[in-house]
C-alpha cells in the first residue's frame, strides 16, 4: 500500500471531536495490547508462584519438622537407654505418630504435583524404614532395665543404632534436597521475573512509540495541518496581504474548515480596526500580574483573571470586597498605615513586599505596586494596584541562603580535620598539664612561708598553666564542627541569657549595660546556647575595653534589604579606645588578639557560630569613639 492510499485510509471526514476520538482510540489500542501482554505474563508468573507456595514451601517445611521431631525422639530414646528411665521411652514412642503424620502430609502435598516423582520414592522408602524402626524401638527401649542381662535385647539395640543412623541421614538428605529445591525454584522465579520485566518494558516502549507515531501522523493529517493553514491565514492578514481562496470542505461538520471560512469572510468585511473596550479588557485579563482597581472607598471594582486564579475567588466575590480583607494579618498593619496612606496622599508605591490572603486563608507573598488615577478635576477616581507572586523567588532566595550556609560549612571543613587532630593532642596534653598544675600548686603551698620568692615563681607557673589550658579549650571549640539545634527564640530571651553569662565581668569592671529591643516578640530561629555564647563573648570584650562606670550598648532592630527580605540587626557598642586601623582587617583571624592574656580564638569562634546560622558579622570603630560589632541575621519562617 503506497503513501497516498494510506492517507486516504486515514482521511476521516467530520468534526474535530471525531478526529480527536480517533487519536484516542489509536492510543488506547496500543495501551490495550501492552496491558493484555502484561496481564498474561503476570498470570503465568502468579501460577508459578502459587505452585511454589502450595508445594515447594510446604514440603520443605514438613521435611524439616519431621527431621526435628525424629531428632527429639532419638534424644528421648537415648535418655531412656542411658538413664534406664522407661518414661522417656514412652515419650519417644508417642512421637512416632507425629513423625508418621508428617510423612503422610508430605506424601499428600507431593501427590498434588506432577514434578516430584523422585521424592515419591524417597518418601516411600523413608516411611517403610521408619515403621520398622518405630516398631523395634517401641519394644526394645521399654525394656531398658533388662538390656544388660538380655543378649537378645542388646542385639536389638545395636540393630536400632544402625537403623537410627540411616534414618537420620535419609531424613537430612530429604530435607536438604527439598530446601535446595526451594532455593533453585526461587532463583528460577527471580530469573523469569527479570526476563518478564525486561520483556514488558521493551514491549511497552515499542507499543508506546508506535502509538505515538501513528497518533502524531494522524493528528498532523487531520488537525495540525488544517490549523497550520488557518494560522497562515492569520499571519497573512496581520501582514495586510491577500488571503488565498479556501478549498471546498469535505464535510459541513468540519469545525476547523468552518472556522477558516468564517475568518476568511471576516477579513473581507473588516476594513479598519479600532481599539475597543473589549480589546482593552482582553489586555487587562492577560496581564501576567494580579491587577486590582480600587474605588476611593478602597473597595475592589475590577480584577483580572490572574487575581481570581491566585486568590481562589471568582470576579463577583471579589467585587465590592474591601481590599484590607485580602491582606494577611501580619501584613495588614504595614499595608494600612504605610502603603495605603502613601497612595491616598498621591505617592506611588513600588515593589513593597506583603502577603495576600486566599479564599482558603493561605498566605501568598507578593510584590505590591500601586498608583493613583485622577479625574480631569484632579479628584481621586481609582487606585490601580498590581501584585506579582514571588513564591518562586522566595524559594530561590531560600536555596541561595542554603548555598551560602553550605559554602560557610565548606570553609570550616578543614576545621573538622583540625578538630580531630587537636582533640587527640588535647587528650595527650591534658594529663601532663593537670600533673604540672597539681605539682606547681603543691610547690607553691610548700614554699609559701619558707621561700616567698620561689612561691611567687610557682604562682606565675600556675597562672601560665591555666592560660595554656584555656587556650587548649578554645582551640578545641574552634576546630570542632557545630551541630545547630534551631528553635524559636525571642531577642529578649537571648539578651537575658547573655547578660547572665557576663554578670561577673560587669560587676568587676563596674560597667553599665543598656539594652534596646525593637524586635518585640518576633521569633528568631537560632541555636540559643551557641548564639548566647557568641553574644556573651562580644559583650565580655566590650566590658573589658570600656572605662570604669561607662556604658555598653546592645540593641536589636528590624531591617529590610534591597530585595525586601526582613533581617534582624544586633549591634554591640562600647566607649573604649577602639581598634587599631591596621588591625581591623584581622579581627576574626584565628590566634590574633589585642587583649592581654587572650588566646586569639574568641572572635574566630564567634564568627564561626554566626556564619553557621547563615548570618554575617562585622566589626569596626565608631566615628564618635569606641568599637561596634554588627550581626545581620535573616529572619526565617518559624513554624
């Protein structure tokens, strides 16, 4: 059959619905073939598995039970023979019925299958041998007390021993044979299952590819090419060119041809175009953002499709609804007192981040922009508001934040290696260091009265050993990887914990600490213990460098970056001498310190804690004097 005859065979006349159904039927036919093949293959595999479950497994299980029962019987007979206890022989005789019952069950299961001829002979011989053994054992072992004086009984016992050994070997052989048969059957099923899976996969791909190709070819002939001709007519009309005449339709039910005919007729009648209300409404409806037109009373008078789609309302439900009802509770105060106030004062608003509330009460973050429309008399006519969904951008920002955290973690990967090394070194150094401290303390106490000069030297050695121990602890803290336990914590809780840790330094230096918290009860998602340690370290430095009776300031406030992302900004300021300008760039380097007796790891540990939280820290001199450290922590959603 040539290509022209094939096209004629598939050339259907009629409506688009008929042609679409023809494509569906082609696809369903391929699906039916693949499904039927899969059903037949699975049916055969189910039969094989049923045979394995009903024959192989029961035979192996019964053989194992018969072997174990026989072993128990042998053990009781041996106890009766060795201890001279006829009661054990009676118990052993009772087990004969159990063994015979299990052998009969095995024969019954075997008889349901046609592929166990060898096992039939093995079971028959085994049952015959066991009947001989059980009859002889029932007679001999009940007379265990007479064996020593009866030569006949001794011969029977010797005969029973040989029969017992042969039976045990035969039962073990049968059990192993059936178990191996189960394993081989399972392996064969696994092999067949893999072949079946590969076969079905290849068949599915072939059927799917064939269905797709045939459906695509049919759709091209019956749908795509006619629509392409219609699109060509639209392009020619847009270029103000003459449209070619239409071919005669093969059927009056052909909607595509009817549509092309209507378009061709319309172009002949249409001589000029004009912008109409419907045209403008169409543009508004297809805006990518959410458009809301508000009346001077702040009620919604017009929306586009994206607004109804985003918020889950229909247009009738949104109209006459006050705009603040569509704003989330957490954004309503900002919207009413800032955004709306600016618009009502005649000032446009551009890209302010708020949250809209859907019909299902779901918060959706958007960038809100608005402008004011006036009448020719300069009276307020409407507020034009546009909101763009930024959920994807928020997800991207969260991904970027995680990337930044991962980069910070990568920077500290080498510290994990240092931590392992320093941990082992510390354990080796602490024992001799502890010994040195104890000995120096003992020497100091011994020389306190006898030789004050040497006692003072011992005191110096004691202080230096304490400093060495402190440096070891700082080094371990710096090199050890951190594990964050993030929980919602308010800034007030964080400040109170840090002030408690620094209470002794504050008392000794007679320094005041003034706290300012404008975050209120906004929760921070941090590790309270680690973050408290970082804040306390910065406070301790500020207290140490502050003059007596001076004030150290610690504050927290809310800030928005250029993308509208909310951040918590924590600042610690003192009125001390400040930092040498040449040394400011080295503030957070390990082992760099300007504090007498310092190890140079305090600020490095602080930066490590801050960066693990995805935050940043900076330090420098204040223009009016003193030092200022600033922590910028992105606010995350707290569930």
